[in-house]
C-alpha cells in the first residue's frame, strides 16, 4: 500500500500548483499571491503572513501568528544551507516576524513573582545533562537547566 506522501508528490510536484515552483514562492519567504491563489484553487484555505505590527491590531491575527511561529520553529531542518544562505524555513520565519519580540530567555530579567532562584535538584541536574548530551551541547548550559527546572517533579 502506498503512503499519502506518494500521492502528494505525484499530484503537486509534477507541474502542480504554482506554490510548488519558484514562480509561486516569494524570495523574502513564504508564498506570493500567485502561490496562494494556486493553493486556493486546490481547495486550501490559505491567508497571507501576519507581521508583528499587524498582530498588534488584531487578537485573531496575533493568535494565528503565534501558532504559525510555534509550529514552524519546531520543524526539523537547518536555518542556513551549505553556502550560508537562509533556507525557506528561515525566510518564512523572518517574514512572519517570529523573532520580532522577546528574544532569548537568558536576555530577559527574572519576573518578580518567581522569587529567588533555587538550585537544581540532583535528579533535575542529571536530566539537564542527558538533554544536553542528546542535543550535542556542552554542559553546563542555561538552556538545558531552564528546561529541566520547568519540568514537574523533584
């Protein structure tokens, strides 16, 4: 039995909609109007990207942007290709202003309502070390310590 991806490849990649080809893709990331129109013609409900500025005007747009950024940021794949150019993933995240506000957690001040920071338990420190090793990061590091501290339990 063939999987669904075989169907998708046959239907869309071989001269399918413009969204599969360069003519339907925006050089700044995501799809251009022609690419979105070709997807709509195939029955998809697709809308243009929402920037941070637009998201401030509409809570619905802000929720859509937040959802896209969370979903797309978690997609596997590099942000740069072998030649150092941004990939389609990086370009679309930039187009949606996914790094516009906030920044890395270690660049922010600690919220007052959290109180004084506590040391990691032995169990949580071991979990942070395992997480760092699995990701190929050196330990100690703040990213894995924060992730371990957020987990429920001792």
